[in-house]
C-alpha cells in the first residue's frame, strides 16, 4: 500500500522530535498526522514554534501527579475516525494511547508501540502495568525505541528483532559543534543541567562539588534548570564555597554557549530513559560523567572514550572529574570522539528509523 495514512499519538511536542516529524511528513510514501494530548506540560518550559507538519491538539484534560501527567483525551476516538489511519503509533500507555490501540485492534489496523523505556525504568511498574503491555505488544506489529536499552526491553517481552526499529533522540548537532572551544577557552569547570528533582540527584552533585572545592581552588560551576528542589539545591551549593552561576531554565537557542563553555558535564541520575542533555554536551565538545542508570550509558557515553560511566559514589566521581579537569590529551581525545559519535544521532537518522518501521508493514 502506498501513501499509508499514519497517526502518531503523543503527549506534547518536544524539541528533539519536531524536526524528525517534519522530515518524516515530507516523505511521499506516507501521509502523517501527529495527535498531541496537550501543547505543554506543567514541568516543561520549552518555547517551540508551531509544528511544521500535519498535527492536531486534542481537547485537553490532564491530572498532574508529581512527574506524572495523566492525560484524558477521549476526543482521540472521533479524531481517528475522521482521519482513518492505516497505521497508529502510540507514544506510551496513557488513556488516549490505549484508545488509539483499541481503535487499531477493532478496525484491523496496524499498531506500533513507540516508547523510550528501559529494563531499569520498567522495574517500578506494577504487575497490572506489565500485563497491559504484554497484551498490547502481542497485538502490535512494529516497535520503535531510541536506544539499545529500549531494544533490550522489547526483546525481554519476546518481540522479534525484525519488528524492532531504532529512532534515536537527536538535537541540532551543528549549532553546538560550531561553538566548540578548546579546554583553555572554557569559562566553567563543571556543568549541571536538568530538572531539580530527586531522580536527577542534585544533592549528589552538591556532594561532588563540595569535595572538589577541598582540592581545587576557585572552582567554577554553572547550573541550568529548575524544579521543586530549587531552593534547597541552591542553598546546598552556595555552602560549598565554589563560584556558582545559576542560569535557571534556558531555551534551546541559549544552550550551545553554556555547554561549549563548560569543561565537564556531570549528569548524575537514578533513572533516565535516555538523557538528551548528553547529546548537547558531546556536540559542544564537553565530556560527560553519568551513571549506569542513564539510557545514554554505554551507547553515547562510552566509558573511557566519550566520558565516564560511574556508580553513584562521590569519591569515584571526584576522581574522574579531576582527571578531566587536567585538560590533557585524554580530555582532547574524549572531546573529539564525543563530537564524532554524536553526529550519528541526528534528525535524518531518527526519521529514517520511523519510516522503515512503517514501510515494513
């Protein structure tokens, strides 16, 4: 079948997917429409231009519960009936996605599951959650994920390799690469960028900074982000005696300057499906230290090559950070390898993965 009508049901527009869907929509073999549950969620501050592809924002009803956003958009049913897709791809398991799956099931249409979970993130799921996933997966035709970790997750459910496709998470690499600086040109020693929430380990970061100030004088630390722990995080960092530069939440256009001016990006986390900030850091020539609990670990952040992958032990993080802050040949090698590797994670590659999954049907 040519010119397949494809519906993607997603939560909100995201900067790392906008260009992907724009590229995908230009392919003559498909007719794409993306249905969004909401324009933005309460813990996001992205300022995005209007999507440059066929899209629709569903009538919104959302319950916010911590980091969770429960979308109740039953209008997706009438929207799908009007669009009449041949393929429905759902980005998760919220109610609109479940309705989308059921529409495909009862109308004999192809369903695809497009998630970014990992074996680590799945551990917290209840028995019921896993039963629902098994039911949906057993009746789905294609499976799309951004990382090797998500591919492992799909395979753990017994899904065949030929049904699984990779669509990486990507950024505008060139915007960051153009601002790449040498070690001596960089203004800040350390960078933290992320939400100020427990999962992102802000106080572990403080612990590392505190230990480093005992060894290295005039430590300069730049902090990006916002979140519910902001006041406590700021106070804890100010007590370390390091030179702290709080920048708050920054839009995408302002990030290359900060990342390229940072010598080392510390990305502690208890759980991250991927970690797009790692893409931004490598593209700017800044090595990353992260944990094995990040999706990028072992794939984009390769231990001893583009950074370090270290358990949440502050002494080990201090040791690895000091190695990088020497700014020697190892640093330059990591910086260059990071730039080279992240180029493979681009919008065209991400779009191609989704397209291949659709055309395989």
